[in-house]
């Protein structure tokens, strides 16, 4: 009986083992079959969340040039030095739709009284309380808050906030049997959620945009100033916002900002987004031409002081040679200085002798001129210390070198200057709605008037 029992037990163990092998083999085959089916599906149709900006691919095209097409790839090349018999040319154009965020390099741009089209339409601002407050100040004074613009000077990560401009594409619209003239901005900043959501967001970013991609949050903004009905519907408000010493009434669109943006930037106060009101632009005086000279009152949006900013690559290269380099700054990118118009072929610092210039068509394929009053030098703060790609703030440069080598304006003692501020000029016969011109890469610079510059403080 004992021997028979052992034989029966052994047979049962063998049967169980066979069943186990069968189950394992079945599970393995099933897993392989599922993977073989899912992998091509995931590659062709990756399971990534749909973004608002994805819809724009059907009707709009992204403005600007990037990567290998950028004219600024050769900004350090000696070819930007002046050449006998050749006038200076426009080498690159850059717009900054959201003040202090990343810019967009373009090949051409419309010039309006307030500056380049789409430039500095928005600014971020924080709500600040008065400080210090007198002991005997009233409760009203102690509780008074005001909006103040923010830049990379305080929050260097603004340099890493990407801004894309999407413009209507006629060919795409025809295919969709649609018509629209609306343009949109997409603000994007790196953001990873905590926990399993963060893991999924990383996976989705890499599946959708490549292995180097990181998860982001995006903010979808219409470019056109909203109607009163849209303002009421969205719950926007008009509030005062301070830019340097100017205070302007602008549209508070803070409802469009996710709270994560403030955390990403490191802003502890309440953060909001303001849109300049085209009917309430800031009037420009100081070194700008008077209304009698320009034929209109010079104005600007959320630019620091003047409508446009010009910089000369020869000047940049000469100044850069005086700036000590280290591991934190191996080269001085011209984008640190956030100019709109970047020139090639002018002698170093010659732009500081210009008072009036005219851009002529050159190789730009444009047929009209564009005139500008060269209003004053650009007095520099510490913002160029921030790397425009990484957002890293250098401890001292180039601010220290600017103050050492470029304190050249008697109106701004002990302050460094680099670049020039411009005010657009238009045919005096043009009406208010017709004041516009175009500029493009390849235009040549004709200096019509020269003179001295003395900076006037705000």
C-alpha cells in the first residue's frame, strides 16, 4: 500500500507539473501576441493626451525660423565685419510676444507705431504690497496692492518659457473649407507632476516628441485683443500695471495662467498675465522725436522704453572680446540683449553716431523703404547675465564688463550701454490706420543723419 501511495502521489505531481507548464506556456504566448499587436499601434498612434495646440496644425502654421535655418548660428563669425563698398544689412529679426520669455526669430515683420507686429503684447506681473509701510500708515495704505511687471532680472527661468506664434495658413484653410484671420500664442514651460502622473507625462512626452522631450504645460492665448463681450464672458478685468516708472491700464488675463507657472518660476506673490490695450498704449517722450517731428505721438506697448531695439554684431563681437569667459559663460550670445533688429557689416559702435536711418530693400524682396529715428543708447541692467537658452544667471557677467568698458553716455554715468533704441517714422501724409511699413532680413541700412546721443532718464 505504501508503494502504491508513492506511485499515485508521483503521478499526481507529474500531472500538476504538466498543467503548470501548460499554463506558463499559454501565458507566455498570449503575452507575446499582445505585445506584437500593441507595439506597432503605440509607435504609429502613441497614447498621448491631445493638446489644444494640436488642433492648430490643421489650420495654422508656426511663425519663425529655428535650428539650422537660424541666421544667428554664425553670429560669432568674423564675416560680420564691415566690407568696403557694402552697406550694413539686417541679419536677423526677433520678436518677443511675451515680455522676458523666449523670443521668435523671423525673416520679416510689419512695423507699427508701437514697434514690430506681435512684439511685447503681453507681460507677466506679480501683485505686490507696499514695503516698507510707516507705523502710522492707514489701514488702506497698508492693504494697498499693485501689479508690477516681472522679468528675467528677478526670475531667470522666464528665459526657458517657450512662446510659439501660430498664424492662419491659407492653403490649410482652403483644404478645411474654413476662413479665419485669428492668430494664437502658445506658451510652454517644463513641468512634471509628482507620482505616477509624472511618470506617465514623461512617457507621453517621449512617445510623442522623441527621447529628448520632457513634459510641459502649455497656455493657449488669442493674439487679437478681445471684444467687450469676450472680456465679460472670460471674466477679465482692467487693472493698472507698472513697468519701470510707467503705470498703464491693461487687460488682466490672469485666469489663463495655471498655478504651476508661478511655482516653476519661483514667484511667491500672486502672478498674472496682462495684455496691452491697443487703445491705451504708453506714450514715449524723453529722447524720442516729438509729435511735430514724427507726425504722430510715439507710443509703445510693454517694451522697456522705446518701440524697437537695434544691435550691431560687430559691436557685440568687440565687446564680447573684453568679457572674461569661464565655465558658466563660454560665449556671449546676442540673444542675451533681446534686440529686435540685429545688423551685420557696420563698424563696431558706429550705430551710436546714427540719428536717422532708412532701411532699403536690398536682397529682402521687399519694395518699400522703412525709416527710423535712432533715439538713444540702450542702457543695460543685469538681465543680460541670464543665459537665453538655459536660464542660468551668471554671477557677474556681462554686467561687470558693461559697467567697466561701456559707460560711454554722460546721461547714464557708471552704467553700461550696448545697442540703440529706435522709433518708427512714417510718411506724414498717412492716416492713423495706415501707419505701417515692413522690414526684412537682407535690407540695407542707409544712414541719413548723424549726431550725438545723451541718454535721458525716465
